[in-house]
């Protein structure tokens, strides 16, 4: 049962890395779009693409948290104690980011939209970074489950910083791939070409950063490095590399729909590889059996999660199916366009 619960956590992490990552990455492209008028077209596409799904994408974070604190309470407590600062910033960022995104579409002036957009976009940058530093700290063995302590060093080491940077780049990569396909559905060929170029460029950069991250692991988290360069962990890395290369080819040949799937596989394989490389320990020196809650708790959790998934999975599948078919699409307009008449009337 403990193995099943840990597997469910990594399923949730994988889904959050892909779907939540695309959500964060869209905010990163919003951040780099340019000025209010010059970046209005990109921001309009981001708004159009995210609106139907952005809340659903973050269901997987709640899924992971609930299973983790129920199935592995000691580990959960140790992680949240050790990484109190970055996780507190993540919680604040999620609140402010979601609020800003929801309100930006209702802003009365371009000035209000700029402020809300800045909150949304800047939060989209530091959220994946801080989440990455936490995962990097766990991988580097910074969590002492027996005597957890909140420290700055736990999430500012080489592996943490490398994982944070890689998290930001990965989110930008998968978002660019998704937005290229959304631009085609919105019949905006210039944005389609722009995000195709961004996808290829950020894909190459993310691949280079992944190699650099492995070199950091070699010196700072040797056990994880050994797990990723041998056995099942190595197989997951190979799958990620092949899927990433195939994604670049599909992007280069303007085939965005299959590129979505291969990009998702590339990201998912990294998460799965981390799981395979770190087994059988949940934390360094802390085995799965030692970390798990009593069997009765695990059994009740697995049964309740299974029943919940019977509702969650079909619901999300239907939502994304409607989105990809264009059923829920709004009419496309540059984000600044709706504010121009208001500002001109007041001028």
C-alpha cells in the first residue's frame, strides 16, 4: 500500500509538472511579451488559452499534498519544516497569481491591467523556481526526517538552484509548445510562428540546462546521479531525451498537436526518473516502510482516492477534450485592445 501511495504522489507530480508547468510557463511568456501595446497580442493569446483550464491544472497540487500528508505524515512534516520559507512564498505566489489573473480580465484601464499583469507574470517566474529549489533540496539530502530544521542552506545549495532554474526553463518550454498549437487554433499565423521559434529555442536551452544539472548532481547529490545514470533511472532519462528530440522535429515541421504529447512525455519522464532513481528511500536514509502511516490508514486512503479518481479523471479528460476541440474557446483579441476605447474616451 505504501508503494501505491508513493506511486500516486508521483502521478500527481507528473500531471502537475506538465499541466501546472504549462500554466506557469504561459505566465513567463506573458512576462517577456514586451510593453502594454507591443505585448498585447501575446498576452491576449495567453489569456485565451489559460482561461478555461487554469484552475483545473492546479487540482493536481492538492492531490499530491493530501496523499503526502496522509500517507507519509512524518516525511511531509519534515519537508515543510525544512523548506518553510520557499513553500510559504509558493503559497503566497499561488494566491496572488490566481487573483491577479482572474482580475486582469476585468480591469477597467490599461494601468490596472499592467499592475495585475505584473503580479501574475512575476509570480509565474518565482513559483516554479522555488518549487524547484525544494525538489532539489530533497534530492540533495537536505531533509533530516528525525530532526527537521528550517534553514536557508537547505534550499540554496547547488542542486536546489540548478533544479529551480531547470524548473523555470521546463515550464517555459512546455508552455511555448502548447501556445504554438493554441495560436493555430486561434488562426493567428504570426503568433504560431513566434511560438514555434520560441519552442525550439527554449527546448534546446532546456536540454543544455538538463545536462548541466546532471553535472551538478554528480558532485552535490551523487546517489541521485548514480540512480539517473544506471538501470531504470537511466531508461527514463533516455526516454526524456528521445521525446525531447522528437518534439523539436515535430515543431520544426509545424506539427504542433503531436508535439504537445511528446513534450509532455519528455517532462513526465524526468519526474518518473527521479522516482526510479531515489528508490527505495523516500528521503535519504529513510525507507518507505519507515515513512508510511499505518496500514489501515493507507488502505482507506487508496480506496478513497480510487473512488475520487473515478470522478476526477473523466471530468478533466472531458474538459481538456472540449478545450482542444475549441468548444470553450473565446474570441481572440489582444489583451490591450479592450482598454483602448476606455482610455481614449478619458483622454
